[in-house]
């Protein structure tokens, strides 16, 4: 009997350990870095672009990227004024579609936030503050909160754009209220764990970066006029750094590398390099570069060089991470979003160009180039790479390309 009890307890807690050790999907891939740990990918595409494996054309309106987990592809989209999660099989068939709340009807209507999945739990934040926890298996609603009604959140000019962050049992997001500026909820039932007033500013479209510095888990995000550093365990505001632009819009998640943070936004504002101290409790300004003013396309850092496109300058730039000096630039491809795998850059421009680029020592080498012709509206969604496939969302269309050798 005693042996049976030991075996039963071992199986029980072993099972729970496996459940809770499942990794959450993250906005812009592993570590939120935009760099995908894929191998054996094509180093050159066919003349007419990579082969399209399949496409799904009924997503509704939206600009969010897909998230992949449980051998499913999850995407948000808007039909009428309602936001839906679409669960799509690996071969491109709709498994289920479930509503989660109201969505944006302002300029460029549609969904903004990318779903986050942990095991059987899926989390989505609508552009008007509906926060939902759903079953990733069936789409059934587990719980729901309203960031405006429940936490005094404030909807910004073009509505919320944040993808939530999962840290252990916590769900973290930014209502932007005076008292509940950033919050952590129990991700299983939606109960409040901690709250911080921050600086009382509105949220600013930014998905927070979660990074471990020494023994500290640090959240870094933009609010309307400042960059904030917040302790992920208790919500303590550790530091702030002024950073604004004319519209208080800062959609780019900060980039972390070598104990430093690059924080940047568009409309001519530019980017600042912040040096963290050893435990992340303080920062000092290292350099600032006005030309690195990507509006929404993100950035990647490879071997000490930062790659992103400008907003006002509308050029792709290679910047020395340590000094902020411009190494080289090009306008051959329109400005837009960037991700990376195997040391190559995947550029998706706002003109619909799709390019595979080798960043050289003194120039960008455009290896292959194609055009995204399916879908409609703005080319704003960030690309995703998974299992040798390149996922591009354009309006109501999700296009899946084969980039495996």
C-alpha cells in the first residue's frame, strides 16, 4: 500500500509538473527577440518566391501575427464588431472559431493583439480592453475581465495593441489606469495578484519585454512618455526613462542584449540604448540614435549589430550595438517588419515585399525577393517561422510558405 501511494503521488505530481512546465508562446518568438531557432532553411528562394503550402482566407479583419502551439495555428480576427480566435490545423483547415469580445472600429479596424497559449489555456486582449482566457483545445471561455471597467484602464487614440505576457502563474498587461497602470493577474482565474501605479500614464501599444537580470525577473515597457522597469514578481517600479513622440505611440517591444536595452519608436523619435546595472534596478543612458525610429516593425540584434527600418527615413539600417554608429543602410526594400533565422533577415515591408537578406560587413545583400499578393489592407503583421514554414498574415489571409531545404 505504501509503495502504491508513493507511485501514485509521483505520477500525480509528475503530471502536474509537466503541465506547469509547458512554455508560453511569446510575441516575436523565443525571448521576444525576433530570432527563431530554426535550422536547415533555404538559403535562396525560387525565382517566384517560396512555395505556398496553403492559405486560409477567412480570418476577418486584423493585423495580429499567428501563434503556434498544440499542433495548431491560432489567429485573432474581427467579424462585424466581434473579435474571434481561429484555431487552424497544420494542414490549413479551420478546427474551431470562438468569440472573445468587442474589437476596434477606429481607424484601420481589426484585431491588434496576438494570442498567447500555455497548454490548454489561451489568452487574448482586445483593442478595447476585453481580456479573455479560453480553452486552447475547444475555444470555451474560462474567464474574462474588462480592463476599463475592472481596472480603470484608458483606451488610447487607436486602441490597445498589447500582447499579454505570461510569467509563471501570472498574466501581465498594461491597462494604463491611474491606479492600476500595470497589473498581474492569476492566469487560471483572473484574480489580481499585484498592481502598480507606474507613472500613471496611458499605455502605449507596447508588449512588455520580460527578461532575467541576475536573480530578478524584469519587465520593460513603454507608457505614453516613459520607458518603465518593473519587478515582475511584485510590481515594484524600479526605474523610468523619459521617451516620447508626438502621438505617444511606442509599439515596439524593447530589445535586450548583453545587459543592455534598446528602446525605440517612430515619428522621428528614434531609439535609446540603456545600460542596466547588475540586478536590473537601475539604468543609465549609453547612446541615442534619431534615425533608428521604427514605428511598428521591431528589430533584431545579431553578433553585436542591430537591424531595423526607419520610419521617417524609410531605410533599413545596420547599427553598431555598442556605439550607436550607423554601419550601413539601404532603401532597396520598403520599411517594415524584420525577423531572423540562421543569421539571415526576413523582411516584410509595408509595400508587401517579402525578402530574404544576408547582412554583410558593409551592406545588405538581397538574396531573394517576392511579393505578398493574397489578402488586403495594410502589410503590418509580423512574420513567424515554425517547423520550416514562414507564416504571413495579410488582412483576412494567412499564407504559409515552405522555407525548408
